[in-house]
C-alpha cells in the first residue's frame, strides 16, 4: 500500500514538473526536428505492420497482405488525416528503400547459384512462358485501357505483374502434405528462375525509362542493349562473386570484430547495389545478385566459432525494415480511386491478365507425372516484387509526370491483394481435382 502511494506521488510530481516546464518554455520552444518526426513515423508504421501481420496470420494469409492492408487503413480511414505526413516524409522513404534493398538481398539468400542451374527443363519453361505471357497480357491490357499513357508506363505495368510470389503457394502445399510432390518441385524450381527473369525485366525497363523510354526506330535495339546489359551484369556478378567472395569471407573470419559476418555481407550487398545503379540498372538487381551469390558455405567459419549464419543475422533487420516498406506502399495507395468504374475495371483486367499469364505456363510442364493445372495455379500469386515495381514506378518519371500515376499504383496493389486471396482455394481445388481424376480414370 505504501509503495503504491509513493509511486502515485512521484507520478503526480513528475507530471506537474513536466506541465510547468512545457508552459514556461512554450514561447521559445523549437519545432520538432526531422529525427523526431522520423521516430514518430517509425513507431506508427511498425505498430501498424505488427497488428496487420498478426490479423493476416489469424486469417490464414501471409503477413505481407496484412501489412499492406494496414498501410491502406492508415492512409484512408477518416480521422487519420494527421498521419498523412508518413506518406511524404523523405527520411521514412529512405528507410523504406533500404528495406526494399534488404528484401531483395534476402530473397537472393534464400536461393543459390546451384539451385539456379539445377532446375529441370519443366521449371525453366514454366518460368519463361509465365514471364513472357504475363508481360504480354499486362502490356496489352494497359494499352487498351490506358491509351493516353506513355508507352513506357504501359510496358512497366506489364512488367510489374511478371514476378510470382510463391510463399503462399509453398504454405498451402505444406498444409496439404504436398510439399514434396512433383508439382511442388516444379513450382519452387520455376520460382528461382522467375525471380531472376523479373529482375532482368525490372533492370531493363528501369534503364529504358531512365533513358527516356521514347518510341522510335532504334527502340528495339535500345531495349535489346538494356536486356543484354542486365543479363551481363547478373552473370558477371554471379561468376566473379562465386570465385572471389569465399576469399573475402575467409579473411573476414580472421577478424576479431564482433558482427564481422553481417558487416561483410551487407557491404557486399550495398556495393553491388551501387554498381548496378552506376551502370543505369535498378539497385535492386545488385542486391538480388549479392544474395544469390552468398550461400551457407560463406558463413561456415563463423558458425564453427559459435556465431549465427548470415541469414539469421540479417533477419532482425529485415523484420523491422521490410514491413516499413510494405506499410508505406499501402499508405500511398489512393483506394478512393478504386470506387471509380474505370480504375476498378483496370484493376480487375490487370488481375485477369496476371492470372491468365501464369495459367499459360502450364504448357511448360514436360514431366508426365506432374499435373499441369496445380503448377499453373501455384504460380499465380503476386507479392513482394510487384510492390517493389509499384514503389519504383512512383519514383521514376516519364517526362514531368511520374511513370506510374495513382491509377497504376492502386491497380498494382489490387493485383497483389486479389491474386494472393484467390490462390489458396484455387490451388486446393486443383490438387483435389487432380486426385479425383486419377482415382476415377478407367483402366486401359
């Protein structure tokens, strides 16, 4: 009882001192500095990300969907107008961009050069057909529904819907006990190639837009040169990285500095990001290439002396910075536009193009024991890379205007939400339909 009285007394005295201090200094008080606003923005955004991710997990959806919806709520709900500074704060934007780099670095770390070269013919064809069909369908849809948009903007929208996010597919396959099936192996193998192709497309389109993106007689030659530059950068970074990084990491293992593994890994990521940007490609291409090169073997000497591998060391940073990026994407989405018939039609048409583009990849399945429909459905969901495209498109400019206006930005966010929601039930149905077909098929 006495402790409670003392506690309340101290609270009362501290409150009185604080109130009097604020009152006395109000006339000379300086405005909140940029660091203060950044701290407030991060507190709000991270809280929204945690809450949204939790609710999405409770609903059986990936956390990224919850983070995206939480951002949309922050930017759209009535009474939250004072929080709109989050969408335009330049320092918060830089934090989100760093999260975007680390996201692509982490995506690359989850794969390996060995995985890239070990995919079978079916996985390779599934990825290539799905990418080409998606970019064709998406660009055609944008051309029909956005005839006044610059050619670069229409191509960018088509490119944005090429990359599959197989996280939700992998989870559904695991829940159904099909994670070791032939369909799962083809899907996951295709996802490796799919990510590389998406980054090639991103690098080429970004460089083209940066160079003007204007149609002309030399347009095909310019695009071919950009694709060659992107592929050349990726191949060179991977081949040289595989040879040189083991030497660098062995020397780093001799350092007595704590955190040397994480420091060297991040330096490699940021150096390749700069190199990609320096030759006119998206910095994200370099971050992905850096992650693709680094494997578990690079952490082996550090793990032997009791340290954690690079992927685990990176996780606290990505779990903080990457959700900031996804929430900001949601905050900047003008959902009011989705109420307009024209934009709603664009969103639904782009979603249909995204779905049809991946359904076309069923033609790439060559293995007879692997069912084509589950593979095609498993490649439908769009996620992180599409949101990266959306954020990048808002920052690029085709002339005086942003490459991706509010309509295109909101449409891409809608594509991510709709394809993520439609995939689990469609995949379950396709797997069940395949089993029923096998059971009821008459004997020859």
